[in-house]
C-alpha cells in the first residue's frame, strides 16, 4: 500500500512465499487513511461476491438511517504489524526494525491490464497481516506500508 495518488485501485495479488519475522506487534489499529484504502481494496478485489465491505462506523451510520442490509461485511481495523519478512534466503526490513532499516528500501512492479509496467520505489514503514472474515472463512492478507 503506497502513499502515491493513483487513478486506479490495484486489485491484483499473489501468494506470499515467505514468512513474517519479529518484532511483531499484535492487534495494532490501522491509521484511518490506510484503513479506508484497505476497505476500498477489498470492495474492488472481492467485487464478484456481491458483498460491500464497510467499517463499523459506516455500518452504525447506515443503521441509524435504516439502510442496513445483510450484504455488508464489517472490516476490523486491527492488524498484526511486523518489522521484517523473509523471502527465500533474503530478509527485508522496515523502519519498524531499526537494525534492518538499510534493507527497507524497495522497488515494486505492477503490471497494468494493458501490459505496461509501473514502478514504485519507497521505504517500508512496516509489514502487516490483516484478517478478513468472509462467509467462506477467514482470509489473511499480507501487505506493507510505504
């Protein structure tokens, strides 16, 4: 999740072939702007299941307006935050893990639907795991914040 202004929401994903490493801070609140981006991502990425993902605040506001539907899934703002990850034999750090801060600069590639490649560079603030409760079960998403 980048702090770049983009016209399109990135909805692609790939399996994470590594593991998260310590330090791990459990049940951390996401900043509001990142939380809103995550909800937007879920609504775009899961567009085919006919469920709207919303925050608890938005759900309460809709309830007060008598617009509640059983087609909402409430997204929790809690994440498990970590300072570094391992992919194969390489360790990637973040600002959260000062000892690995020099390994926190990344270059991410995104392939557009027209096969153009967008490159974004940045410094990883932290990596995180977010659990999304779906009717089919819990889905864990892993991401990073630059």
